[in-house]
C-alpha cells in the first residue's frame, strides 16, 4: 500500500504450477496486497475483465494460452493494470513479445527472489496509485477550471444584466422627462433593429445597434431641466450645452466594456449624412452604420408620434419626408432599406411596445406606483415659436414644394424647435425632434 493511500493493491496471479501459486499467496497476502490466484487462464481473463486488479502476473508457459497472449488480452480489457510476466525459460523473442504485445511492466525469472519481487511489487503499486492520483487531480482541476469559467460567465452575465437594467431605468426616466412618453427609446430601438435586419445585419451587431438606439440620449441625464425642458428658444450658450449630450453619453458608458459599440452609436447619433450634424460633423460612412440607421428610426418615430402641440403624421407622410431627406440627413442605402419594410410592420412594432404599457397599467392596479403624469404642453416646444418643429401642415407644404416654402430638415435636435442655429453649421436644427 502506498503511504497515505487507503487502497489495498489487488494482485491477480496466474500459473499452472499450484505450488508456485501457494508460495506467492503465502508470501504476499497482507494488508498491503490482496492476492487472487488461479491456474485457469481463461477464467483469469473473466476476472481481469472486472478491472479490479492493479497488478496482473502470469507465467509464460500455460496450457491454454501462453503468458504473452494472456497479458496482451489483459492489456485491452484492463489497460490501467500493471502486467508482469514470470518465466523459467524466457528467451529474447519472448521478452520482446511480452514488452511489445503485452505491454508488460517487468519480466521476472523463476524462481523469483522474494526480496526483489517485493521491491518490484511495491514500486508497481506506487506507480499505479501515483498515476491514479495524478489523473484524479487533473480531472478535479479540469472540473474546477470549468466551474471557474462558468462562474466567470455567470458573473459577467449578472454584471451585464444589472448594468442593462440600470440603463433601461435611466432610459425610461429620461424618456418621461424629455419626450413625455417612456416608450420613445424602446420604439426607436426596435425600429433600428428592423432596419438593420433589412440591411442584412445579423448576430451581435444587430443587438448592439438595438441597444445603442435604446441608449442614444442617455447623455441628456447631464443636461439641466432649464435647458432640456425649456419651452422657448435656447440661447447660444444653452445650445452649446445641449450639444454636449452625445459626448456625455459616450463618457457615461465608458466603464461598460460590453457596450463599446453602443458607445459609438451614442456618440454619433446626432451626426448627419451630409456632415452637418454634431458633435464631430462626420460625413457618410464615417458615421457608424448603427447611428445612420438610428437617425431614420428616430425621425420616423418622432413624426409618427403625437405631441402636445400636434398630431402624429401618417406613416405615408413620414416616409415621404424621409425620402426627401435621403442623401442629406440620411444615408440613401439605409433609406432604401427602410422603404423596403411594409407599413404593417411599423404598426406591429409600435403595438408591441405599447403592449408593455398596458401591462404597466395592470401592475398599477395591483398596487404599483402611479404613473408619472404627462408634462403640460408648455414644457414642450412652443407651438407658435419661430423654429417650431415640423407639423403635418408645414410638412405637407414642404413635401408639395409650395412656392416660397423652404423645406425644413426633419431631424431636429433635442430641444426640438427651441434651438437657435448652431454656430458651427449655421443651419438651424429645426424640425421634429426627439434625438
Ligand atoms: Fe440626441
């Protein structure tokens, strides 16, 4: 028995000489070794199949099967066993066969020297149990590594879920504060996903675009109410502050490694295809494709949503306005993808999102907090203001090309209709806004 090991080593000894069997059993049966002896080589094969013997010893000359053939069979049925061939007349070729075919651990000559055999068996037993212990530890380490990987993945997922939950809460709060509906960002998120799909985008990229669209205005958390909710025009200074929100959102998400792509979409979401956007005045394909998709989704949602100062445009009118701005505000390729999507799908997405709202109402009936009341119209863009956001009437005139009417860009900025011309571009960010 190997020190520190509780296991007793089991030895199977096969010989047609009964005196040799008895001598071996007398000499080695002990607490250290449990010895099984037999003259029946075929019966010994059945015993070996039980795979309980750590050491198998066989005489070379046997009536039904020679020792090499027997050990060769044992090598297949009990591969972990250490096999020893004993012979009174073992020539060179037999020895080679024993090693190559039987995979024997040692060759022993008859009559054996008891001390030498004891030393050999102890060494064999130690080798066997050391190998088994090594295998056990390797398996344990592998299992622990697997467990560690699973724990790490679970931890990552938990961090992602908690971060996402926190961000979703912020988005909801921001939507209620800014756009008077908690579903704007979620609709824009699903609209963006649908347009991305129409462009052939798949997998993790489409999920990043969906999340990026959801988080697009997260930086507005850092914009003061006096600016974000100002009913009239923003001053030049206020407008400068408002235009910081993409960069503020980008920095807010800095610590979330798993939102790297989403950060870029947040940073680019106010850029325009023609380079007249902000904060970087990027053009065309320099703008992340997620942000180019978002621009259309956001405008579409803004135009097709009711506001305190005007009713929603029809889907058809919104599509016409997006077509009009293809190549200026919007990437024409993304516009084409948008136009390929049937009206019905936009309606379905909107209903799907608003279905969550109904669930919210049910939750309230069961004791959930009351809804946040809509902001009074005075908190939104001034309906009569000089840079009033696009309304159905003005849009119709623009789309029809009425004489003397300068079509306003649809996508506006955060303070829709309330902002003066941005100093950098000289072009007023008029029109519908939610971005
Ligand atoms: Fe924005």
